[in-house]
């Protein structure tokens, strides 16, 4: 007897066993077992499994009842906040922000090195962009990513006024920050992540842009502390960040709790 005979014989027997256990269509299934080749057996079983598998849950859900400061769109149980528009530039650049948020402490926590490429994702008016620029030196670059033209124009004007030559404006989209593949040493997101309309898609692109061992640093108001006078949808807990970053294969490194109202939460790309 040839090996082809045994393969055919084995495939038909295996299919008969599977179908007999399924029940309900025994006579039809036994008939199929006598006429299908092993290749067709595999395809038939694959189709049966696909039909039986439950549909995947959508990434996002919309709820009619939600926080008035939110979008009604939820991701992993968290409501996505409304985006701050160009009218918020004055608030971003308010003089008291220096004392309230200690941006110097944030910059120190980044441990920046000369020559690095840093993305300020959701750069706004460039509040952190122009604090990062001198830390990476002329050999380094700061990629100021925004989806709003007014914000990008503000950054462009400031770069000219300050004679800063290592800042590059990038217009991203709601799903893609348009960063260079495997070309970024660090991504900083200050009070931005909770507003992303498509966090999974954006962070997947961020992951692809990171060099091996590169970091993503979130600065977010502490949701764990109800005393912080910030709207709830504009806060993020460390546990929620861990859950959402796990979905895009970013590994938790540490949390820095030296700021008055925010935490600095650091993740890393392991390849």
C-alpha cells in the first residue's frame, strides 16, 4: 500500500471521528468523510471552526450616558475626553504652569542625551518642545506632532523667533502621528493621551516608530486622587495606562511621582 493511501485513509478516519462527536448530522458527515481528500478535510474543518468562533469585540464602544466633558466613546472601559482646541493656547502657556506642573522636573526625568530624536506628540503650542530642543543639541531633533494647523503654525513661528533649528513640525492624523519607522528614541505625551480619538491605532504607530529599547513617557493628572481639581475624563490612572499599553506591547518601566498633581509614567519597547 502506498503512503498516499494511508494519508487518505487517515484523513477520512479523523474526519469521521470529529463529525461523529459533533452529532446532529451524522449520516451526512460520514458520507463526507468517504469523499473528501485530506486537503479538503482541513479546509472543511477550518471553515467549521470559523463559523463556530464568536465575533471579535469592537475596540471602541459608544454610550449614550456619559461624562459631559467626554466624547461618549469608550476604550477599555475609559471614556475618551474632548480635545482642547486652539483656544486653549493661552491656558497651555499660562505663567503659573511653571509652578503648577514643574516642567523642569519632567525634562530631567527624561534623561535626554545629545543627538537623540524625541517626539513631542500632541505638542500643542510647543511648551515642552522648546524645552527639549536644547537638551538634544544640534545633532538631535524634536518632532513636534500635532493634528491642528493653528498649533503647528504657533510652533513654526516660535521656532523662527527663538532661532531654533532642530525642531520639525509634523502634521499627524487622528490615527497616525506620521513618525519615522524605527527612528525615535523617546516619545513624550503631556496631558494628551486621554484625548486621543483612536488610542490603539496611534500607539500601534508609536510602537513602530520606536527604536528597540526606546521609551514612551506619559505625563497625566492622577485619576487616583479625587482632590486634584481637573475634570475626571482628563485624568489617567497608572493601572489604566498599564492595561492600554499592554495591548500595544509596550512594557511598563516605572512611575515618577515628583510632580504636584501629575504622574510621569514610563514604558519601553522590548524587541
